[in-house]
């Protein structure tokens, strides 16, 4: 009992961060899951497919503006958390870098809209959803994570997103309310971003700092490899919806996206652990080799086993989950959910050996190789399987690529650990 009390006390900050980020993930995944049964029924499979397709496009611009800062900036802040001058410089250099990338995103966005005629049908919807990109720029979760002070994030997410849920139930009444639904979720995301920026600024008592072009260039240089990594990861995750939409129709996209939404909610249980552990792994790796090795073994045990159990549960009860959450009109989703249900377990493996271990050991090149090769392989595999088997092929292709990613991450970690054995 005493030993348990000591362990809790020694990991008090980590457990607190996991707890607060769990609340954030509950809000980000489970609160929308509350609205999902209502939204998929009201909008219908076709309109739900349209907004899922549009959000998949918007996600590319979010990745451009994120640029890998959610990992590189967390590493910098976690190691230098007691240096106020450094924190101020990092805070504003990352912000200005993101604003420059926003400008670039806007140019690309307008070019795509002008030259791809098929997207003009969704022009108003996509412009409204572009507010997600702006909100994401000011959402400085990376700063809270690096400081290991994430409690405030829970409240920042809770109030606007709970309000958004209420507004959806009040105002979204039929399939023609698609634009109204997009407005609600977009403005909520923008508000969350602005609040996190304001309180993040106050949190560390940082001061407004002059940032020159060399500071911005340095941030972009440091994050370049992880930006390519994130972009590549998006190719074998989000792009599958775009491929499905290009090869089939909005209804099948809606059916697939509904199953994927449930899978994301399940997988979201992993994110609080991953986000809280990453700064701690970096800190221990740079300050205590022995503590790093001990913590590494615990992480493998306490992350992979629970995620396997959760995936198994989702696989066994896929039909019941679909009927309760989505309803009879999404009966075709059951098979897709059974396939995708294994992704939380598979991704937990790649998360540990890729993000937590390889990136902590600064083996960015190996990480980049895995995700870039996976992106190219995904385009081939998912495209061909989708052509042959439609939404089922998309699900099988997605699962196959994630297995490939996890396997390579593990192999590269083993090689890197032997080379850098401490």
C-alpha cells in the first residue's frame, strides 16, 4: 500500500496530465459522439458523407499549419520549461510560423477551389469549415503539454463544445441544415483556439517577444521532417475518405465515415496517454537514462494490453454499437467497424515504438522513412482495394497499412536501441 502511494506521488504530475487530457479527449471525441446518433440520422448518409469529405480536405490545411510543431515544439518546451525567455521566444516564433503557413494554405485553398470544378458544389461548406484551420493555429495545446500543465485545457474545451452540442440539437433539424451544422462546429473550434491561446499566454507568464525571420526559419527547419511525417501519415489515414469519395458516392462515404468516427472515439482513449507521456519521455531521456528505461517498460505494458482489450470488445459488439449509435440505415457499417476496430490496438503499437521511442531518441529520419513509404504504399493499396471492393476495400487497405507501419516502427526501434544502448 505504501509502495503504491509512493508510485502515485512520484508520478503525480504525469497522472494529473493524463487525467486532464483524458477529459479533453472525452470532450473532443465522446461529446461529438453524443451528437453522432442525432446528426447521422438528421443529415442522412449522403449529407454526412459530404461533410466528412469536406473535413478530410480541410484536414490537409490543418496539417500544413501544424507543420509538426505538436511534436517539435513540445520537445523544446518540455526540456526548457523553466526558461521564461526561451518559452516566450518559442511561443511567438511558432505562432508567426503558423500564420505564414496559414497564408500559404489560403493561396493553395483558393487555387484548388478555382481549378477543381467538382469542388465548387461544396464551395460555401468548405469556406465555412476553413475556420477549423484558423482555430487550430491558435490552439496551443503543444505549449500546455510541454509544460505538463494541461488541466486548464479541459475547461477551455468543455464550455464551448458543450454549448455547440446544445446548439446542434436546437437548430439542426433536417438534411437542409448541413451549412448550419458546419457553422456551429466551425465557430466552436475557432472559439476553443482563441481561448487556449489567451490562457496559454497567461499560464507561463510569458512576455511579448520580438521574433525575427531567422527564428521563424529555424522553427520551420527543425519541424521540416516531422511535417513530412505528419503529411505522410495523413495520406494513409484521411486520404482514404477522399479516395472513396472520388471512386464511389457520398452515401458510401457517409457509411464509411460513420464507422470511422466510432473508431476514432475508441482510439481517442489512447491520446491522453500519448500526449502526456511524450514530454515526460523526452525529459527522462535527456536527464536520466535509468528512469527512461524503467518508464519505457511500464508504458509498453500499460498501453498495449488495454488497447487490445478495447479493440476486441469493439470487434465482438460491432453490430450492437452500430445499431445503438447509428441506427438501421447504417447497417452496412457493421462490417466496416469490425475491420476498423483493430486500428486502436495496431496504432497503439506504432505510437509507442514510433512517436514515444524513435522521436524521443531523435531518430526522425527513420520515423520519416516509415511514414513516407507507407503513404506511397497506401495510395496504391487503398486505391486498388477501393476500386474492387468499395468501402470494404477502403477499410481493409487502411488496416493493412497500419499493420505495416507498426511492424516497421518496431524493427527500426530495435535497431536504434541497440545502436544507442545506454
